[in-house]
C-alpha cells in the first residue's frame, strides 16, 4: 500500500468504527457482531502502529493510554451546572406546573414575540401558557459531567464539582465507550458543551461488587458511588476496566452554530450526532402527561437496565425556559419528581444463618418490618462474615436498609449512635445449623461452608444429583424431579439410600411407571461396578473435580489410604494445593460422611466396587528407568531420585540397554559415553525439571 492508501484506509476504518459505535451505543441496534468490530479496531491499531504519524487524538484506538495523574486539574464551567428542585408528591408537581404557567402568563401573555429569542436557540411557536409541553426523562442515578466538543472532537470533560468549578477527568471520560471521541454526522456548532450523566448499569454494578466481594475487598454502597469512584480514578487504566456508561440530557455552552428550539428536538439532534440519550425520554403534554409518565416509569423501574431515583420534567420550549429563568441554583423550568425513598431505617432483630444447596453459609439479618419504596422488607442478606465485619452489624443495631429494584434488600450501614448497650459482634457458627457438621472456611476464601456434604439435609438434593450424574456414578433415569420426590417423601436421605429403593417404591411416585421404575433399579445395579476415581468424584467433595479425583485415585490407589491422609500428604499429589487438601480432610473428618461411604460400600446396602488400582502402572513415569550422574544444581541427587520414584519411575545406578534416560548434571563422567554408545536419551537438568513438572 502506498502512504496515501494507508491514510485512506485508516480514515475509512475510523469512519466505520464510529458508525458502529453509533449503532451500538446510540441506536442500541448493532449491525455487526463484536468479533467483527474487534477485527476492524485491530486492523486500525496495526496500521497506526506501523504509521504512528497517522494517529489522531479522536481515533477510536486512543481511548486508554494516558499516564496516571497526581491530581485532577480544575475546570471552570462557563455556564454553571445547576441542580434540580425536587418534588415528592403529585401535589408538588401540580404546584410546579401551576407556577410555570402563571409565570409564563405574567411575563409573556398570549403570543411570545420571536424577537425575544436569544441565539443559538430558535423558535417561532406561539406561546400559550395554558398547557405546557414538557420533556419527561428518567433521572439517572450517576454523576453529572460536562463534555466539550471543539469542531466535533472531544476536547475536555469535567465533573460537576460545586457547579462552578469541576475536576478535569478528560482522560477517564475518554475510556467510556458510549462517549464519542468525535461527533457523528455534520452540522454541529464549532463549540458544543454536552451535559449528561455517567452511570453504571445495575448488572455492571452487581458484577463489580460480586468480584470485589470474592476478592475480599470493599464493596460499593450503590451504583452512584461505584460510578463516582470509578470516574475519579487518577489512573485512567482503572477507569477503563469499569463498565461505565453515559447518557446526555442537555447542553451547556454553545458557540457558532444553531440548535433546535425545543428540548426534545435538541436531544434528538444530540442523538444524531452520536450522543446516547435515554430511550425513555418523551415529550408529554401538560401536567397530566407528566404524572402519567411518572406512573409508567415507576412501574417499569425494576426492569430498566439502570437505577433511577425519579423522573425529570423540563419545559420543552427553550424560549420558555429562558423566560422562566432560575431561582438560586436551580432552574424554574425543571423539577425532579422523586420516587419514594429506597432507603429506610430499621432494627436488626436477629441474624439467621442459611445453608445453601452447595453448603455455603449465608448470614441473613432479620429486620423489624419496614416499608421501603412501597414494599415491606423484613430480611436483608449480609452475604458473608467479611461483609458483617465491614459493616460491623450487631443484633439490636439500627441500620439503613436499601431496596434497589428487584435486588434483594441490603444493609447499607449501621447507625452507630443508636447501638444498644452490650451489643456483641456477630460471628458465623462453627457448626452447620442444619446438620451440625464442622463449618470450614478455606484460607483465602470468603465463603464459609458446611462440610457435611453427603449428609447435610440442606445439601441433600444437590449431593444426590451430583452423585448420580453422568460423569460420576452415571445412574440413568434419576433426574431433578425424581430426586425432589424421593427426598420430600423421605425415601432417601443420602446417596446410599438410593441402593435400597425398591421397584414398588419407585413405581408409586408421580410420573413413574412400572417400566421406568424397573429401569432405575437396573441402572442402580449397573452403577455398582465403577472406578475409584468416579466414586471419589461422586462424593462431591468441594474442589474435587474429575481430574483431581483421578489424581487422588492414582496416587493413593486405595480409599482407606486416602481417607487417612493428612493435608501434608495430600499436597504431594500433583496439583493439590492447601485449599483442596483442607476440603478433603474436612470432608473425611465428618463422621456422617464416613458412615455414608461405609454404607455405599457395604454389600448389604450399596455394594459399590471397583477394580484394584495398581498404583505404579498408572503413574506417569511408570515403566521408565532413569540413571542419574554428575552434580545437579537445584536438586540434591536423593531428592531427584525420590521425585522420579513418586511419579512411578525406577532409578538405577548404572546405564544399560534397559535405561530409558540418563540425567547428566555437571562433571558427569563416563556414564555419558556409555549412554551415547547405547543410544540412551540424555537429559540435562532443565529437561528433567520439565518432565517432573509435566
Ligand atoms: S438536568 C438544570 N436531567 O440530577 C438541569 N439532570 O439533581 C440540570 N440528573 O446534577 C440537570 N438525570 O446529575 C437533568 N435527565 C436528567 C437527569 C439529571 C439525572 C442528575 C444530574 C443533576 C442532578 C440534579
């Protein structure tokens, strides 16, 4: 390609990518799959890497990359960023609308002469103050920002700050995909300041917090805090990893250019220039239109992708807005109609501990019932011990609870001043509240679990379903529906009881005929001849998947040896670390689990058998003979020998035709000659270590 071709291709790619951004973020109607989009972006990246002179600041490849800042610069807002007055009831909205109409009637009775219009807004509509048109919009719960576009290129972005001066967060805003680095289309003013809200979708917020919780880190109290915390990062790379989104809802400064004279049309114009606008925005007629909109949005709220705390009504005509003006820091032409509070204060009556079907213990606060946003809340999840410690929640505490949409209610914080005398810190129990087995919390893990596995009623159905599954005992015909019935009718408590089921018992159950009952009994009978690895996997020990079960079977060869093994011994098995070892020991430590195993093997009950595992044969180096010579750097000779033997190898003192490998360290001596003569493969230390690791 000639230099000109390359330049054209880069321009073409940028155009395409911007168009697809527009389809994706603004229209919500992507045309191409993500993979194709990535391909375009990569092609541009490659071109730009090869021709750095072609890189422009508004190139879609230039979103991340700025170096971390020491502190944010200050940005003065030419047009102040105002806040909104609130209305909490229909009456307050009716009052707002009445004030708007009265004021318009007073300052511009009848028809508003077009001459009073100030550039850049143009309108020629007559002004009758009888029924006012409003733009009705969701009130997004995020963080207000201002985006400055010069000649269509994103030049500067700032937070609202105190409304007059904000912080320069340009580099962070650049990382947000929904914010165009270059406006789409044409006809935009030479200088255009767009205002809107940076926010996190509910899903992104939950995901962010779940990940933080899993790492044992601090969680964000709400999507707003999470968005603010993410945007106010000094390192743009951190912001780039947070899935922030953006919606615009207005303009600030405008120079050299014309904009529509109505707010609704203005937003539509911004949308055409590639700036996302909330899809729920509408133009409504009169105060009744506003109240209907509020009701509609309240009903849809929980299904929206983002959190809203109310809706905003804005007088639609910009000339009327101008006539109405401002009081103190808020416009007379707009109001935020809030939804009932999603946060309330109440008391913790107790903390219960629930055991999930995987044995996870979840503390749940029992609350004095309180109405939050119109729904009575009497429980709130506390997630885990770390969360309890973080909040320092105690029984008797007064707490702030929040309900966000359909999300399970949560405790936001404790009102310390109201803590009763003698309230004690709460700790999860050491024994499962359902079955009494030990509760284990592996090092580095956030979740505490019951180790009662096979026996714990809370885990019963899950344990049985796992036991019968195809890769475990492979018992066909036993699905969820059947297990539900078997457990609910108390026909089985543990997997061992499966083997005592009779055809008659099974045939008596819902959706079971004679034939399927007979099939299940036959499948159970067939499953009795299995392998040690399958059996171990079927036990459902935490963190013991198929591969680990196989490694355990091959290493120990015998169930009793495994059951007796301590954590140290277990960690000698390839790929078993301290966490898995702890789970295994805890599992076999439970008397109930040992009893169930005993019954599974008892010929009068389960009668499960497997062919003896010949340890040596199954080990990876079984049948191979090694000879060691010379000095090894990282391993003592004895150590190397032991390691090879654990993997099943034979280690001999002299090279012969039966030798498979000669391991030669420094100053090896005559054995190397001999090996060469016999054609024996010679390994150096690196090769040996590699083999041991493999
Ligand atoms: S208009 C002069 N529209 O609410 C009008 N604000 O309480 C200024 N907000 O700082 C804002 N959604 O952060 C407007 N559709 C919307 C909004 C919205 C959320 C936020 C914004 C503003 C705050 C005022």
